C-alpha cells in the first residue's frame, strides 16, 4: 500500500511537470503508448493486491482502479487540454476517491457504516459541485472574452452584455453548488443523529434541521 501511494505521487508529479510539453508535442502514437503504460501499471498494481485478503484486498483493487481512471483522465487533459477535459478529470478524481472511501466503509458496521457512506457521498458531491462551478465560470469567461472582439463601439456593447451574462452565470453556478453541498452535509448530520435515541435523537434532528434550514 505504501509503494502504491508513492507511485501515485511520483506519477502525479511527472504528469504535472510534463503537462505543457505533452499537450504541445504528443502524437497519437505517443498517446496510445501512454494508455498502454497506464494499463500495464494497473495490472501490476492489481496483481499486488493478491497478497491481501478480505476487505483489505477490495480496497487495494479499488485503489488500483482509481489510479488507472485518474491517470487516463489526466492523460486526456494533457493530450487535448480543454475546459471539458479538465472538468472530466476532476470528476474522475471524485469518482475514484468515492469508490475507495465506500470500500473502506465496509470495515464498519451499523450507524458508523451508514455515516461513513453518507460522508463519502458528501465529499463526492462537494468535489463535483466545485468542478461544475469552475467549468461554468471558465465557460462564462471564455464567452465574455469572445464577445469583446469586433469594432470598438459594437465591441463595448457586446462586452458589457457578455460580462453581465457571465457574472449571472457564475453567480448561479455558485448558488447551485452551495445548495447541493448543503443538502449533502445535511444528510450526513442527520445520519449521525440515528446513533442516538429518544428525546436526545429528536433534539439532534431538530437542531440539524434548524442549522440547515430544512
């Protein structure tokens, strides 16, 4: 497991360091070669899980799959950098983290497991909400910049409209993100109340509803 984590760190550093060069110089054959390397590394990591047993093996396999999916998504960013591929990479990371977290929850039982699952889901919701906000913000900025071209008088009017539209779009994105995050956090807090009973549980739920405006 320690070697796996070190391998992830090394790969992340390497991809970050070579991102610009790869985006500018990577041919289709080089891209395919990187895909094969990722597949080969996945097989090695998965084979390394055979020494583990029970849920520890499931977690190990989940980590191997997660590393593979994140590496492929990062490769797409480096091969064809765009707002969309960067968004997809962040979603891949959220999905990967979630799949590992869910497997680790299997080591728990009862309400502890329920809370663990809710927390894993909430973390994923937060990550994807942030990714969507970033994507919508960048798209809005790109549209505003595009509208600033053309004749000066027309450009000024277009730019003003585009900037206003961009500001509205970004505000809506932040509002949506805040809502879905709050709902996810509410689910976690409410689940924790289930470990209690009687009037203590009732008060816990009441306090949680008040805190989250439910």
